[in-house]
């Protein structure tokens, strides 16, 4: 059985939804961020980078959100998370998956943890710069969804990744300036509202205390266990 090492409302949320969507049996192991369990020797033995998630598979541990999604797509093609190798849309799928992982997700991390990247006196300007970059990223994604809605179907790995990214952009850092206006991106807004109706998302939202509209009307999590930060 697959084992997902997770923390509520962390990147593991993307993989939990994908596992639910694929109908794969799995179990979860809480990584308690309140005590920095992701930096413990036991966790680092699975994921030397010390980030969440880690997906333990029969062939060993997987990490990096995009890599885990791609592994699930290729290991379980019948789940329909993405076009299989050889499909005409495979290249476009990979393009947007890596854009989500390497560009949007990476820039969100820079927004959430400015102290890792700039001195204290530059944080306000850094936040404004990164918010501008991310607004442009989401505009690009909105156009991509309008151009090829089937590639971004609510059951796809791309949609499953987009939903949490929009959620985090709207909520974090807690207490920070709220710059994202989802209604400025109508195709993304429609996509996440459709995503919220899927049983996979409802199950994940219940497990992690995310509420009934975790992407279109996000609120801070109230998880039954663990901490999001």
C-alpha cells in the first residue's frame, strides 16, 4: 500500500487529492510541522531535502510534488490523471505540469518565506515583486484553461495542482496583504468550483479541515491533527 507523509494544507494536499481521484489505496502518516518533524532524522532518511510530501511506494520513496504527480499519472494510466506517453497532448501536459511545479509553486514559496531570500529591510518590496510575478502566472494559466479546457479537466493532475496553489496564494502568509482576486481569472474560478464538487476533493478537505469551498472561498485550515505551518 502507498503511504503519504503529509501535513495539513501543505503540498501533500495535491498528492492526497490525486490518490483519491485515482482510487488508490493509501495510508497517511502525519509529519508534525509544529515540532519540525520534517527535519527529524527519521524523515530525512526518506526525504533528504526535508520537505513535504513524501510518497512511499513499493519501489521506494518519492518526493517533489510534480514528480509524485507524474509518477501517479504514469503508474496508473487508467486513472486518467493525465495523457499517457505517446498521446498527442502529452507534451502540453508536461509543459503545464512543470510550469506549475517549477514556476508557480516555486514563486509561492519565495512569497511565503521571504526571510530565506532577502534581508529584512527588503521584504516589503520582495512581496510586491513576487505578487506581481504570481499574478502574471495565474493570468497565463487562465488563458491556458480557456484555450484547452479538456487538458485542465477537473479530474486531471493539472487541475488538482492548480486548486491548492490558488488556495495558498489567497491565504498565505497569514496576516499578509491579500493580492489575489480570483474573479480576475474567470476560467480558473470556474475550474476550481468544478474541482470542489469532486468526491476526491471533498474527502481531502474533510481529512484536513479545509471547509466546503477550499479553493473558491478558502479559509485557514482547522485540521483534526497536525499543523499547516
